[in-house]
């Protein structure tokens, strides 16, 4: 299985996920990279690493646990196969913050709107 993983870019070329990844320590970034390789390579990704968020506009949560850090990267599927990662954050509570979900949904709508115009 080879599922392309891409990073969402805003209309002005900014990449929210890259900014987040650049803020991580080397070891944490290595763990994130390993989990992203699972997304690309495994046909069925275990729910401990990728889970659909209920009551969202097709938003999924890519989960990385590194030491005491719970890292989340929100994403959606484009073309039924490729994964588009929107942004990342450190999860500090049991529930994914609504503002993070709303941000991912806005990025997804923007992605789809700009793709249709091409």
C-alpha cells in the first residue's frame, strides 16, 4: 500500500503543519515521522494512530504518543486515498479541542474550494 501523505498549504503558501513540526525536538519529530510512514505504508492503520473524529466534516486525527506528550495532527482524505494533514498541536485534555477541529474543517473546505477552481 502506498497512500500519499501531503501537507495542506494556505492560499498564500503557508503550511501550518510544517510550522508545528519545526517546533518539535529531534526525537519527537522522529516519532512523528515514523507514524506518518505508517499512514503511507499500512493498508489498515491501527486506531491508536489514526481515528475518525465523530460529528466532524470528515476530519481524522493522526495520533502520536511520545513520552508524556500526546501529539495530534488533524487530516482528511482527498481522492479516497491521499491524506492531507492540516495542522498539529499538543493535546492537553481528553477531548480534542473544538477550535482545533473547526480549524481543520475550515482548511478542508478551503482545500476543496481551491481544488475545484483549478
